[in-house]
């Protein structure tokens, strides 16, 4: 018994469901460092100094003619220290199509990776061959990474791939249309792959070899993805300026054919329409920004009002909705359900719908989606097949890519 009259205790606080638990990955060609790491090891970083402790620094890049530390340092410059970056270094003979083996090991070990950048640092004797205006090994890598993303999704680890589009042609009109990839009428679209062909031109100019000068800054792009909520555009003007004049970074933007922004300006609108990611400038402000978060897929809005994942932020929306819905529905697995004439009763249909709808409401309240709905199938066979079928629809948030207005001189 107490003389206090009213007693109110503080309740226990559970896990912060609004916390960003995403991790990010880089698979890159490089060399092992004795007594530090071997090729194929899964390295978990929180800051650039973690990489330096492993022997990965600017000298490592220069000695081995790679850009591994560059990508790591750029990731943290944009994203900030504290983000988890998982790195796997593979031999310089490994082409993008074969990098998926390392990526699979990474994803199995770290199951909350949302985005992986694939950095292509071939050896100095590598001979670059073009196909449809692109490095042919990069071109082949697009489909390989789409297949890999499908594999990851099949193991409940949906993610997005960011591929370094190094060494594009000087003849930009020859570049393949990433919005219409096909061979012999076979659709090769890759909505889980973003191709980055932009570079910090001054940094590239200082590199030792012609081949090195034709790299693309996938680490910078990955940093922009990590710095934002998963439904935002990496090219957002507010807060995503790539330029740091004090550090001398991104003061001149360019493409991975090592041409300056000023040299390729006339071709950029067409490249944007074709789905390439590169740096751009805006009149009236200083700096460079990514043009958008394109994927290697057409833009589709079907008769039923369904959109495809033609931007990275739509891809993220689907991936994160899948992850959230999985967590919400997992406690229902193996539960006993009373049926009426072998069918789900109305009350249970409403219950299962509410699990999904509450998840979408949670995401919507935090500005991650515009809305969503769940619809459980009353005819789900829970006796033989024992499978509850639910259809989900998620409405993504929109994005202002362009503002169009009119202006008049007025006397009043």
C-alpha cells in the first residue's frame, strides 16, 4: 500500500522501428593486404579510418592502380561516419559478371544490405572493348546483376545494384538506350540496376594511366543513397551537392570517357533520356548534382495503374515495403486458424488485411510511402497448400524533377 495516491511508472521502450537499419556494400577489384585481409573476406566498416587500419588508403589505390579507397572515402564524405559499409575485394581478373559470387557471400552474412555498388578496377594489362558504346564487360554485367538481385530477393534480402559504367565511348550518340535493352527481341531490362557513368574529372586527371582516368564514381553515388531516406532521389538539389571546394572534390564534373561536363553538355539530355546517371550543374548555384536515380528499365504505367521500378527510389520503396511486410506477417506463420466451410472467415480476412494496412500506415506516417493496402484472399488453401495469399499495393511518394511556370510583367 502506498500513500502516494497516483503512481505512474515509465514504460519500457522497445526497439526504435523508425531507425534506419540499412547497410550498404561495395564489391571491388583490388589486392589483398598481408596480415590484414584476404580476397573474398567480408570487411565491415563504420568510417574511413577502419579502411585505413586494413591498409586501404590513398597509397593503396596509387600502388595498385585501383579506386577502392576513393569509393570508400567518397561514400563516407557524403553519407557521414557511422553508416555500415560492407566491403569485399576480389581479384583484378574478376569481371562484373563474376562479382556476384562475392556479393552473394556478402548478402548471406549481412542480411540488411539495401544497396551494393560494383566497382570495376581491372588490371593494367586489361584491354577495353566497346559494345553499344559501353565497355563490353560492364554491358554484360547489367544482366548478371539483375539476376543476382532476383536471387537475393528469393532469399528475402531485396536490394539494389549500382554498377560502375567505366570507359564509355567518346561518341556518346553510340551509347545503348538503357531504357530499351534487348537482344533478338528478348527484353533485357534491369530495374534493379543503376549505371553510373559520372566522375570527378580533376581527380581522374591526376591518375597515372589512361585506363584509370576512365573510372566512374559509384562510391559517391552510394554515399548519396545512404545519406537520404530510401524513398528519396539521390539527385535531390537540397543537401546533395557533390562539390567540396575546400577539399578540391568535384569542382569539375565529367563522364567516364574522361570528358569534362563542358565538353559533353550537348549530349546530356539524350543520355538522361537513355537512363544514364552522371553529374550536372544548375544555373545560379555552384556545384554538381547527380542528374537522377535511373534504372536500366523502361518507364511503364500499365492499364491497371501499376508503375514499374524505373527509378532507384521506386526500387527502394518496393524493397523496403517487402522487408517491413515480412517482419509484420512473420509472427502469423504456423499459427492455427479456424475456418468456416474450409474458407477464411470474414473476421480473419479483416485481421490479415489490418496487419498489412497497419504496416503501410506506419510507413506513410513517416513519409516513406504515400499509402498502401493489403487484400487477403478468402479462397487461400490453409488445409493442403497451407498458404495465405495476400495482394499488396503500395503507392510511392512522388518527386519534383522539374518545375514549369509562366511569368509576366504586370502593372498591378
